C-alpha cells in the first residue's frame, strides 16, 4: 500500500527583491514521515517554513498539502519556533490548552488532550506552574505538548533545541520521537545540527548555500532508537557533514 503524500513542493522559488533565496526547490513529504532539513546557516531553511505557512508569499512554484494549496483555515498545521513561545501569564496547563481553545475544542475533550500530552512529556506535576518558574527544557516541553495536543496533520519545527545543551537536547529529542510515533503526525524539522538530523530523521534533505537548492536527499536506514556512537551513525553523520561544507 502506497503512503499518501502529505506535502508536495514543486519548483518553489522565493526572492526578496533581487536576492534569490530558494531556487527551484521540489520534494514531497509522505503522511506520517519525519523529515529533517539541514544546510548551512543562512541558506533559507526558515524561509521555506515561512513560505509553507503563508507568512511569506512565494515568488513562483507551488506548495500543496493533501493536494490542495496551503490554507491554514482548512489544514491543521502547528509551528514550533526557535524562540520559546509560552504565554507568561498562563499556567502550564493553560498554555497546553491554548491551541485547543483556538480550535474551539469542547472543554472535556480539551482537558483530556491536555492531560494526555502533559503526561507524555512529564509536565503533569507542574500543571499550575507559570513559565518563569520553569527551566529551558521544561519550557520547550510546554511548547511541544501544546503543539501535539491539537493533533495537527503537519508539525513544523524550526531549530527548537538550538539553545539547549547536549544532554537536554537528547532528552527532548527522545520525547519528540515518542510523541511522533504515538501520534502519527507528519513532521518537518529544520536544523543546522547534523547529528540531530541523523538522530531524528527518517529522511534528510541537504540544502546548498544560497541560492538554495536540494543538494541531496538521504534516506536514513538506521533503526530507532539510534546510537550516536555506532559506526553506521558516524558514517552517515560524516556523509552529511561533507555535503554541507561551504567549500
């Protein structure tokens, strides 16, 4: 049985005035896939996500979700930014329920969803805490739980762990993989961290420097959970590293 295409990008071009950022980018993302996009700093990874969500108008080409032009009123898309995006005047539970309230989910259902995802990321004991009482890793747990609680069909993540140290990042990456496997959500994860891309992605798109094209698509054959010290992991990490060198 063939897996349905969730996102289809065809001949995407994005210019800012005379600056060509995305140059004829085409690829597909399958339903339930975890795709990592990696490339040099400043190559246009975030520009792509902002184009996908409609924050930027594309210059030419198309981006489709389920075969239709992206419409955030119709398509359920969640976006986790680089910066923490909790509401400081809301408790953990209120933050996690925020997206559900925007979608007018009935109160009982919203409470169940919030409870489920708070529990999955270890936040249930901290439901009444406010963001200024939380560590950096816990703040990211709140944001992730809030995104998954809405059960989006597509989750976009833009370098969400870039500000965390290595130990915290691995812990949150494992929690993310657990949530992804349980939910079946399609994930597009942007990162400049090569090891992170190899650790998380079922498939990795390696981007070139600007004007940005897809340099190579790599299917990641390594089984989950992945061992960063395994020879096969190191070999794949080195392959990606060589691909995104500036020279």
